[in-house]
C-alpha cells in the first residue's frame, strides 16, 4: 500500500520509512503539513499518517484539508501519549484512527491491519449495522466505518430495540467511529440505560474503548473483549 507520512522531525520520518518499507509498503515522506498536501495531491495515496504537533500547518488542519479534498482517504493521526483530547478532536474531523508516540511496531502493525481491512470493506457491499434478537437481547453488529452517514441507522437500531431489556453492541476490531457517531452512540446508550435497559459493548479496539471511557460511557455500559464473553 502507498502511505504518506507527514512529520516535521526527520528522525521520525526515517523511522517510519524504515518500518513501513520493512512491512512491504511504498512510503512517501513530507516534513511539513504544507508539503504533505502537495505530495498527497501528486500521488493520491489511500492512507496518510500525520503528526499532530507541527510548526506552521498542524496535523488537525492537514486532516481537515485532506478530507475536504478526498473524503475517502484514510487518515491516522499521531498524537502524544495520553493526548486524548486531540485524538477526539481528530475523530470529529473523520480521522480513521490514532496512534500514540513513542511509536511501537506492534501498535503500528495493528493500526495498518485495521486500515487495510476497512479499505477492503469500503470496496465491498456490506451493511454497517445489522441487528438480531435473542430472547430479551438485541445484538447490533457493527462493521467497517461508522460515521455521520450512519446517523439514521444508529437511531433506527436503538428505536428498534422495542421491549428488549439489553443491547449488545458487537464491534469488529477494525471498526472506526468518527466523532459525530461517537456522540450519537453515547447519547443513545445513556438514554437506553436511563430507561432501564442494559448495554454491553464487545470487541472494540483499545483506542476507541479509551475514547468511550473518556466520554463517560462506562457509567452506562459494560465492556467485554468479545461477544463470546456475553451470555445470549
């Protein structure tokens, strides 16, 4: 896969070039946000990794400009460790995912696996949200990228819970959720809980699980690693 990396620190660019080349990817490099937009316009890579903190045009503006130009490009932002506010801000601008510095190879590999799977799903016809019922539970399976376009589907899914006493949100590990969808899911989960229902969230990647925890969802829902941990 062709990947553009934008970072103002040359040692970081060198490291990314080495790691990504070793993993078999074609790597494009840019040492500023402005240069990154030029390289993207010339090569149109399907994936861009961009640092957030850069002099001049920062990563948030780069993300915004890239999405304006090509809404389908996958953008993974590189944040400082624990800088969750910036990560959430990036998700509101439709970033696909985020990874923290200092970079670890296994984290980078998992992020790339999720991106490649999402690119594959985006080229196939599939349903982002699918529901099924088992006794008193409604299971909502979520695949691919959950974004603003899925707002009606999210509302429809929760409205369709009917007399179900429990909702299980079953995410695949490659699922990406943008900021608007996170806010809507949080409100829907809170509302269902306040009406006396229970919510279980399974399979969510660690990144998005951390985001939901910061949004306070842990007060209204229980997290499990995978749906096999749920008694249906």
